C-alpha cells in the first residue's frame, strides 16, 4: 500500500503535472484534492503538449483511475471542455471519478472574482479570474452548490436563485456587473450535470476501499505551499490548502494513510500574481530564465516573475508539509548561467535569519543572502542518470539537499516525460 502526496514547494508552477504524469503509470489512482481550474498542469509526451486544469495528471495512462476529490472546486463547463480535449488526445473519460460533495464554480463566481479584483486597484491579488475565491467563500458560508446538486433540479433551482439574488444585492453598486437569467443558467447546469453523472460518486469511499486493497495512490496538489490560505504569503495566496494537510481534508483519506510527501521545486523560483518574492530578479538574468524556462502562465499566459532558488522558503515548505522526498525540475534552464545563486538566509532590518517570516511586512523587507556557485555551462540534454550529470550541477544539487535535509530523488532536465532522472533511491 502506498499513498504519496505530491506538493508544490514554492508559489506553484513547479512542474507537478510532469512528475505526476511520470509516476502515474505505476499508480492505480491519481487524485486532485484542492483548487480548481486555476491550475495548469502541463504534460509533454510523444511530441504532444497538453495542459490539464481540473482532470488529474494521470489521465493519459490507460489503467489509472483519476479522481477529482471533495476539496476541489469544479467548474462543470470547463470540465466538460477538458474531458472532450483529453479524449481527442486518446484519454478514456471512463477513468474519471468526481466527488459528489465537491463544490462547483458557476459563472457568477467568476464575475465576482473579476469585479473584486478590479475594485482592489493597486492592491489586487492577481487572481486567475477563475472564480476560485468566491466559490470557496460560498462553501465556507454553507451556501455553496455541490456536484450532487446538479442532479437534483429542485435543490439546484433554490440554490442558484438564492445565489443570484444575493450576488445582485451585493454587487448592485458595481458598474457593468453581469446579469444572468436564472432559468437559462439552471437549464445549462442541469445539462452539464447529466453529462457528468456517469463519473459522479462517493470518492472518499472509493479511496478507502482502494487503500485497503493495497492500491497505489498519488494525491496531486495544485498551486504551491506559499500560496496556501493558512501558511502562504496571505493575502497574496489562493483560497485552498495546497499543503499536504489539505490532501486529507480534500479527499477523506486520514493523515495516517500518507507515508510519502514529495515536494517539487524548480532549480530557481517563479511567482505569478502579486505579493512578496525576496529573490526576484529584475534584470537580464531574470529575463534569461523567463525565456529559457518558457515562464509564461499555462492558465492565463501571464509572464511569470523569475528569481533564484530560495532555501529559506523551501525549508519552511519542507517543514509545513513534512516533505521526505524532493524533486528538482527545470535544472536545464540554468545550463547557460555562468554563476548560480542560492538564497540561504534573509536580512531583515539588518538581522540575518533563515526562518521564513510569517509577517508580510517582514517578508517585504527581506533582502536575500546568497551563496554563489559556478554554473556548469553545458547542456543537460539526453542525460538519463545521476552519474552522467556535470560535476558542478551535482554540487548544486548536493548543496540544496544538505541544506534542506531532504533527499533529492527526481531531477527533471526538460519538459518531456523522457527527460527525467529517477534516482535509484526512489521507491514507487
Ligand atoms: P486564484 O487561485 O485564482 O484565486 O489566485 C490567487 C493567487 O494564486 C494569484 O497570485 C494567482 O496567480 C496564484 N495562482 C493560482 N493558481 C496558480 C497556479 O496554478 N500556479 C501559480 N500561481 C497560481
């Protein structure tokens, strides 16, 4: 029996989709546990590139059951589009299961998301506009609509009418706030519900049963630890719990089931949206990383902010997630960097610390303290084992491993499934 959580150890976009897809061929089930279509998990195989937003990244392995857990907020319209697109690329939708208790994102959630961002002006969060925050607000306020409600016209009608009435009152002062015809909306949602019905089930029960049968389960986090609603750089965070704890509440699996927590980090660091980012580069080096790493959002297309790897933030992520395995992605992006910097501490008000500050004000003042290492200045193309890596890239990896105290078991040297080194120490 093996239950492993895969989490982003930075601000998202660490390459989780690729790693989940890679391990997915050995997994019986791959499960998303939080977030929604704000995620963009990019998979590249057999010359094809595909971005998944809601469907778990195991869908292109024919024997893997892909579960959308109760903690996810599901945009049913987007999900149907995604099922169609994945089917065209050879995936079988029969592998999909959707939790009947997951909440849904409806068009008014996206309207609210966009209107609130506009109203925030300069202090906007930089959300993806996918309605994530408003859907979780309704969930916590106990007025949300769950997947099971799409199959019950009476319940759905009552809930949608109430939500539209409340939204109309709350946003009456907002210029150009869209109005929706409730009858049309309910009809369209019911149609979605009918199409999704074959996949809807009690996923917590399915997961318990699978666990007891000794199946291999991968829990796929979206976003990253520093975007966590509780542990991230609040308020510049997403509205869910991407950290490993969220994998329990978002699936119904108990904490005692999880044996392995695999953190994913890039060999450098990126962030989309607003909020502090101590190692951000505003110079040519940052631009070089952005271009070589194709650092543009896979959901919104926005250019990502780029900077050096930050071990203060990674140590914090390792602690709050209980990380006992580490994957480093996009190592090849640093191939042409004559010097590589690693942030090992922050200087805040003249005092050096390696503790990630929980205060946003302190983090905004943090000046990175760097260790500089020589780059390897050669291509990592085609390297398929640790012992073939250039010595200087190994020095870089060993330094990170030692500082974090977490074993690096996977190194990714390119976007394709094949461009991955799995250390001998890796246990499926
Ligand atoms: P939301 O999740 O759309 O509400 O956006 C909140 C913050 O999380 C914004 O800074 C987004 O840019 C960021 N964010 C949301 N999803 C992702 C992701 O998949 N990768 C990276 N950043 C994300």
